[in-house]
């Protein structure tokens, strides 16, 4: 994602809270608000509404609003589809919550991942329509595409998301939470017996020429072969 970051002071944030719909964030750009308190964050979320293409991240007074490029959306969808295939073929139950807003006032943190899954904690989330992180766990696996801002990672880290897949520059990177901090890992704790980094990177790149449907069929066959071996 090519980013343009605009810093706004607190008085401008207060004005934007009531005039937010007048701001147009072009695809591939982001707006960064500084000095945003929790009440202003909640007001901005309400003004933005639920049915929108933008994503938000909030960490300790810094609010980021970003508008993904079509390429970003394509990659997050196909990676999400590959995660579903992995879980289906391995017969692992899950609940997918997409780009749901996760927030916790006591931590001053909020995030909308590109995609996310409850796997270890799936049973707790069956039938849930709203997430309350004071009682609900964070998602077990989050997917983020083209992260260029620390705000997103800071929020995920503080909220305790155990595993993040970051797809950037045609390569997957796995980050796992250790002692409250993300560290890069070669193996996915969710799929410890599979070469996830190589496979996801390879099939994402292959989809650019083979197309989504064929790539996902080939990926499913690859997973089956790995299980049989």
C-alpha cells in the first residue's frame, strides 16, 4: 500500500468527528489522527458506520483510517480462503469474523483486521453477533495485508491476538505473541506440520496468472497431499 499520512491536532479531530463523511480517503491512502480520546474514537466509529470499505486501527490516542487498494482486498480474500481450506481439510472447527471491530476501552485499543478466525476458542464464539473483549477472547489468528503502520500491530499486540499472518511484498510473514510482544516465526502454531510461509506465498503469487478458482483447487489438493504424506 502506498501511504500518505496526514497528522491532525485535537481541535481538528473534534471538527472531523462531526464532518467525517466529507473526507475522502483515496484507495491506498490513510489518514492518521493524533490525540484522539476514547469518546472521540467511539464517535468517529459511529459516524463512519459499519457498511464501509475503510479500516480503522486505534492505539493509545492514535487513530488510523485506511482505504485498501483492490489488490489488497484480493490478497486478503484469497489468503482467508486458503485458511478455510486448511481448516476444512484438517477437520478443525472455526468461526470466521472477517473485519469485525475489536476494541477495549480499558486498554485504549481498537482494530479491524483484514480477516480473522477463532480456532482454539471457536466454541465460545458460536452465535456471537457482538464482541466484548472484556469477556470474549481476541481472535486466535488475524490476517493483515500490506501493513505499513505500527498502529495496527500495536493494537493487535495489546489486545493479545496470539498469531498474525502478514502478507507483504509477495511473501507471508508469521508473527506470534511471546511475553506480550510479536516475534517472527518460521512455523505457524495453528498449522505446525505444514510449510505455511512457502505455500501461502507461492499460491498467492500463482493466483495472479492462474486465477482464484484454479489456484484454490490446486491449493486444496496440495493440502490433501501434505496430510496423506
